[in-house]
C-alpha cells in the first residue's frame, strides 16, 4: 500500500532507515521553517510555492535531491556523496551530517527565494 503522508512513508521503512530519514527531515525543516511536508512522486518533499527538495530512502543510503546548481556549488564539500547532478547520498550506517545538510538547505532556499531557481 502506498504511503499517503510523509510520516507514513517514514514508518514504512526499517527502523535504522527511519532514524536517518527523521534526522534528515528534522535538519531540512529547521533550515526551511516556512516549508511544508508533502509527498511528490511517492517521496517526501519540502515545499512552499514550489519544491525546495525531495528525499528518499534506499537499501543502504538516504538520498537528498536539491538542484544541480546547489550540488555544483558545493561539489568539493560533498565529494563522494554526489551520485548524480541532483542527488546527494548519505549512508544509513552513520549519522546525517547536520552542518552539510544545513549548508545545502540554506543555499537551496537562497537560490529559490532570491534567484527564482526552480526544482527540476
């Protein structure tokens, strides 16, 4: 059965993945307080008059999808966590790095709110 809310999506995952999803979600909400939770294409997203980011769980990692411009700007800091032009991966075996997620989120909020960069 498909989840109907972000919380259902998180609850549908194994315990260790739930922990990482909740970490990431909390950091994103803290950095994007005016955004709301929604499911987009069956994945959790933070939105406010457009998408800020989408995130999801896989077997061995949590993925965060900001925008290619955010990833490009932070590519030196993201390093091997980059898996495509709009995807950052975090291992489920270690805590989500709050400082890095906050930096991604702040840059994404700036580019959306100031420059009008849409999520793709």
